């Protein structure tokens, strides 16, 4: 699998179609200069910020990827549909011998032409009318071997370059596929007993994150799993994101290129608007809360401990083998039935005897809260039993 690490040499081949229908835009007086402007330094109104291809790749990769651009002499072709590898037989071997890693046809037709020969292929195609996002996406297909992430209803949009093609930063998940973000910068949430605090360093900032920060939190070990990351309008590229805050999305592919599997969107955004301070995302027993803003992102808590709250209706506790002494092979089995909504019957093994707490709850007509890790639908290990 190709990764776009280091400086890649790219040939840009201007292609003019004779007799195109509808007609192409007129050939610019200095077409090579226009291409190099788009690639090397492209100040964009009204701020004048540089949204050139090279600056984007260097910034989005935190300096891990770069490009060297060479514009070839214009080719003229009398052909309506020009595939990205139309000049493969004529130029590819020669270009590879000269040290080029990829080539792109640059044309003058209408928007929608952007495409690539294949993942990891040599040839891409786009038109002058298309923006930075399309130019970057097609070359990433070639040089970083990452697939389109908008397929089958993928909705990451502006939060993901390989979905929205707006010239914004990719997600932490995708940057890790490209080799632009170390997997060690993504922490896996493993504490299922209580809420855990994580300080998120916004994905659009220079990576890896500083001490005490993480680029993202991964919840779950197998596909599908959730990713949580911070996004800020911190530069001229993530100025394009839909909103600032914390986003949660589900990864639904195990393919190393990000390719969709089982006709399911590779990435699915679960927070259509990024979460701001005080906002919460919940899914089942999972709760992600944005606690406070940081200079470089946000502090969040992730809590996926299981809890049940209600009035105690019955309680029993007995050793697995009443005739044998307590021990690891003879745990205390506790059955707690509470009147919750809906009713809840829970059997747990091991741990202290919660009989005194439960008796007090019954005597004082208090509710209890059971926090536990599940080993089945209605069984597991009790973490705590508290009076409410």
C-alpha cells in the first residue's frame, strides 16, 4: 500500500480537447503559470490565505508529505471523453524513469471531471474550474491509496477531505491511514467503570499532539467502532468545516484503504453539528460530554459504564457453593431486583456483599444506583451500589 510520506514528484499535463461538446474554456495565455499558481502559491480572497495544493498537503500531513511540481508541454487531443490514463502508453514509462511518482491531466472542461486511475495508480485527472479539494483528493487516491469516503451515504462532508473534497483536513482516522498521524496519537478508551477525561488536540493543528493531549479517542476495538475528535477553524483549510467543536463518527470498514464494505458507508458522522461546551452525545450506555474549551481543542469525558436506577424489590446473596469457603472459585452471587423503567433484574458474581446498602435503601425508601460491567444481558460484575 502506498503512503504519501516525503516529497513526491508530480507531472502536471495540460490537455486541450479539440471540438469538445460543450466547448472547453479557452486556453489560458499562461496555462503553465496558472497551474503552478494553483499548486505552489494560491492566495485566496478575501483574506489572501494560501490555499495552494502544496501548502495544503504539507499542512494536512504536519510536514510529513510534500510535492515537487513540473508542468509538461500542453497536449492537444480530438476526443470527447479523455480518461485519466489516456497518455499512459505515451508518457508513463518515461516519467517513471525520470523519477515522477504520479501524473495528472489538467483540463479545461466543466466541474465533475475529477477522478483517478485507481487507488495507488499513477494517473489523476481534474479541471481548472475545480477547487483545491478535488485536486488534493485525486492525488491522494494515487499517492496515499485512500478511497472515497462518501460512498453509500457517507456524511462526513466538510469534516473529511476524502468525503467532502473541500480542501479541509481529513479526520484522525483517515490521517492515520495515510501515515500522516501516528496511531499512538489515538487513545483507545478501555475504562468501562467510570467516566474518563481526555484532552483533545484539534485534528487540524500540527500533529502529533503535545504532552497531555490526544488527537482522538477510539471507543471499541472492532469494526464498527466510534471515534471522537476536536475540530477548530484553526487555519485556511479547516475554515471550511461546518462547525467547531467535538465530533463523533462511526468507522464501519476494516479495509486498509478505507474502502466501503458490505454496501455500508465507511464513515458515518453521528454529530451533524459539532458538540460545544456542555453538550453531550449519547448512544446506548455511552455518554460523551464536552467539559471545557482548551487553547488547542476541548476537554471531554467518556462514560460507558452501565447503570440502572430504581427501587429495590428483592435482594438475595449466596455463595456459588454454600458448603465451601469463600474464594475465587466460590464467588458471592448476588441478585438484585429493582423497580426501574423498565424493570431490572441483575445477577452479579464477586465483589463485596451489598446487602447492608440495599437494606438501608429499603428501610428508608431510597432508590439505588447499580453501576456494573456486563457479562450478559442481565449479568456481570457490580462496580458499585449507591443510595440515591
